[in-house]
C-alpha cells in the first residue's frame, strides 16, 4: 500500500493544477482537507468541491471542466476503471469494482485490508500526503478524526489496522494521543447528566433518554453535578468519581441481562488532539467528527474545511452554530420517526419519513433510533426520506452484532438499488441508496431477501 501511495504522490507532484472532489461527511471533509493542505504546501494550483455521490451529472461536469488532475478522496473507487477521460488519482476506502487495481488507485481493499475499520478515506489520503512529504505527518490527527467519523473504532473499541500506524505518526509529532476512557459522546463538551442521557453505544437501561433519571442516578452516587454556575463535565470529575459511575453503569447493564460483550463497550480508546483547547469540540476526535458532519449536512462545506485547516475563530463559531441547529433537527427527526412508527418485517424494520426528515440526516436518525431503548436491535433499521425530484433516499443501519453474524448492508443495498436502476452502497454496518419514489415496498422485498440470505443461508 505504501508503494502505491508513493506512486500517487508522484502523480500529484507532477501535476500543476489539481481539483479535489470529496465526500460530504466527516471522513470526506478531513480527507479533502488533507489533500487541500498537501497541495497548498506544495504550492500547486488547487480547488475543492464536496459531493454527495459521484453521479453522471458530477462526472459529466468534471469531464467538461478539463482539470489537469482530479483527486478523488473518500469516494471515486466506483469509477476507478471507467471515465478514463478524466485524469485522476483516487484515495478511497469504499468497496472496489473488479479490475480496479490501477496505478492511480489507492484503496485498502486492493491490499487485503478492510476499509470499514482498518483505514478510512482520510487515512488513505493521509498515506499519499505523507508519501509526498514527511512534514505532512501533522495531518495524521485529521485522518484519525476521519476514521472516528466513519465509526472505525466501534468494532474493537479502538482503532485498528493501518489506523494504528497513522495514530502513532500523530503521537510521534505530538498532535494526537490515545487514552482509555468512557466511550460515551460528550466527555468534554456536555454535562455528565447530558452525556448519560444521550448514551447510545451501549444504551444505559433506565438512563438513556431520561434526564431526571440521570440526575437522580448521579445524586444517589453522591456526585456533585454543579461546580459554581457550571454543570460538571466528565473531564471535570475526579478519578474516583469516574470509576464509581463506570462500575455502577456496568452493574446496571449486567443485572439487566446485557452481557459482558455489551457492558465492555462502556470503556475504550478515545483520541485527544493535544494541541487543541480542552473542552472544545476539536479536542476530542469523535466530537470533532460530529462537528464536521453537522457543517456538511447543511451544505456548509467551507465551514468544515476552514476548521480542518486550522481556523479556531469565526469558522469554528459558525460550525458550533450549525451543530446546535443540527442537534435540534435530530431531536425533531427522532420525534417525527417515532410518531410515524417503525414497521417490523421478518428480517428488517423500517420507517418512512416522507418530507418530515431531511434526506441528509435520515441515516443518523435511523442510527440513533436503532441504539435507543424502545427500538429492537435485532433487526437492521431502514429509513426512507424524500429527496425531491421524485427520488427517495434510503438509509440502512445495523448493529455490530448483526455485522458479526454476517450482515453486509453495503452489498444488500447495492443489489436492491440496482433492481431500480438506483445507486447504493456504503459499509457493512451503514449504507445508503437512492431509488425512484413509489418503489419503496418492492425495494424492501428485495432488500429483505438479501438480508435473509446473508444471515441465514
Ligand atoms: Mn469514509
């Protein structure tokens, strides 16, 4: 893989004008930023754009634009062996088509690595950046943010594979460090009670989703929640207080029959961007990723890009405001989906949000629902939302347990979407598709058959 990264680096260095095309999630934004920063440092002529997917429209436009070189990051593998008139390099980690082992194409799947947890789009892009100049090793922290954005730490409760080499690069240059801590979101930016209330992986029976229950839980443990006017965050607690909370949550899970495998998920590796200010969203890799996701979901790609490039002033403030708005939308979306109701079939469950949930957040809503107490985690959850232009966005989410039993949503969604001349794919645990409106039932029939055969044949 490193040889191939060097090869791509050569192609980049030998070009004067380079246009970056990247994906619109946290991994895509960090990948694009790494490429952007790399080209900037090389003194190239460069530009960047963010796309939801590589469709005919985008590819046609790229062809007409006649760039000297197009650098696809966190996407592009799907067109690696087509569109030969676009001169390109590709750093992606999504599934590869056959015969795509080409000198300008870097993807972990070509080298026997698993792109769903061993390296992300940002990670693959970083390998090229590092091959171009070792001075780019400071960008490794962005690659870790990308990996966290794609939930690559979820399987082993820490990053794995090539991600660990990237992590150790970051540790070497002092931009990132890993430590073992509680895995719940918001260690640094949320009050402890809010952190517990929003706990989702695993959910805490009796606490997740219940604010007053979280407050009395902490009171009973004798934890002071207030420090002057401020609510205390996880990072403000003493070691003993943290230990006490962790052991009580573990006890709670075990007595409710969740088993050791789930209980173990409370603790894992977290990644701290050491040069950033503690208590800010950019200090913790997972929170950084969430911040980026919320900029992109609302089409504000430039905001996420500027934050990745180092702005800690007005752009970070803009990103924060988008995150606040995003959270409000998620709460609304969750409520909407719950009111619509989830329909269970034998091998999947689904909801149709119509125009009630934006197509850009229906996947997150599905994921939050699947990890909530009132939705069964035994079946993958499919969410539909109107996209406009007579198209429907489909988002599918699964649990790690289902994936370990053989579920691959990326394959299943791809196969089902092809039946309607749609596009589909993603990762085994989370995938998306676009299909024509009115075909939802038929789509579910095919998808369900696929899921059944993956899990039971
Ligand atoms: Mn990605």
